[in-house]
C-alpha cells in the first residue's frame, strides 16, 4: 500500500470568534506566525506527507486563502524586473508546482464533521488526511501527518493524533479510551466529544490531525448533531472504530494551539527562538 496520502482536507470554515475583531476580515488561518500564515505551515506538512491535492473547506468570507495560493503575476513580474530573486522564490514557493488546490464551501458552520463531509465529492473512497491549521505542530524529524500516514499505510487503519492534556481541560477536546500497542500507538476502544473531567475516560485528547478512510463520509451522513448542536467528527470516528481498527497516535513533536491567543504567542516565541536574528530579541523580551 502507498505510504503517501494524496489528498488532505483543511476545514477552515469556522468563524474564528476567539480572534475577533481581527477575524471580522482576516481568516484565522491567515494569521501569521513570524512571516508565514498558519495555513502555510499546514500545507507544507501535507505536502511532506505526500499530498498532491489539497481540499480547502471554506466559507464565503475566506477568499484570502484562495488568493494566497494563487499565482501573483503582477507582484512576481515586479520582483523579477527588480532582480529580487530571493523574494520571487519566497512568493513562488508557497505551493509546489505538482500540487493542486480545490475549494469547496461549507454553506453554514455546522461543525467540524459537517465541514469534512463537504469534501466528500473530491475525496471519493480513498484514505485521506485532515489538518486543522490552528494546531501548529513542530517536529524534530518527519512532520506529524507523515508519521501518521506511514502508520496508517503499514496497518491499513485510521489514525488520529492524540496528546495528553490537563484533566481539567477534557471538556475542550475529543477524549479517547485506547489500548497501547506500541510506544506511541494505541488501539481506540471508545471516543467521546468534550466530556466533563469526571466523566472523561482518560486525559488523551484528539488534536488536529487525522488519517481516515473514505468510509467515514457515509458514517458522517448518518451522524446526528452532537455536542453543541454540531456534527462532530469524533462521533463518526466512534462509529468507525466499531467496524475497523483506528489508532490513537502520540506524535513526536510539539503542538501549539494557535486557535487561542496564548498558543499563537507561544508558537511565535518558539519559532523566533529558532531564528538566529530574532532569538536575542526573544531572550530580551523574556527577561524584560
Ligand atoms: P474551532 O472549534 O476552532 O472553531 O474549529 P472556530 O470557529 O475555527 O474558532 P472559534 O472557536 O470561534 O474561535 C476547529 C476547526 O474546525 C473548522 C475550523 O475552521 C477549525 O479549523 N470548522 C469548525 C469548520 O470548518 N466548520 C465548522 O462548522 C466548524
């Protein structure tokens, strides 16, 4: 079986209310960490995992994402004429030539599961990846989705990324009950969306990376609205694991929840520390 995931879905149709008022006009996924928008980190991770078809599930206010990945002829021509080849390369490298983007709209924000279902006509029946761009994951070696795609290909199963969270925060996540099969992987027994800490089966939370079979679309179609009145991807995964193996995978790397102000600041500081020009500044800010 191929170790490459050809298609990756980016559900980016949420309202981004935690970043109002900026998100009145700027899509959350276009907020930058240093000089690159969140969506760029997500796309790079998908391409590294083998993706050649990127499916963005957007809403009618998010034209900026399509514009960002489109060629910018006038800008490119000006940079070329001015001999600014470094900048030209930066502008052109947002998307490798072999990768195509497909945009589908989610007419109403009816939840993550509903957003993923909107991608069904483009994905068909093959395994696919899902990346939530506001979970920015930095890894020392292979990207998180690549690690998961390899595991999914070897075992022919679905894989969801998980991370330990403080017990007091289980009500913010899908929480798993899973039986360990290796150092990083565990077989899912049960998943539940946003349980109260006292009801949570563990403190292992699903975070924004998934490798799923096309079958999940049929399960989503029959998933009733759950927590918050939204169609939950977690509920369809719970149905899926009764049919076939789904693994919870503790990826190697650090996740920054850039859907929150604190997470976006942490990601910015972490990446600045990796940059020789910015690192001294961050050190000064931290001590001052
Ligand atoms: P969030 O729960 O972070 O919601 O969605 P949000 O709307 O983006 O942000 P807040 O909470 O209002 O600040 C998790 C992911 O699911 C997508 C979001 O775009 C984000 O990537 N999503 C959520 C959709 O695409 N459609 C939906 O109906 C809901």
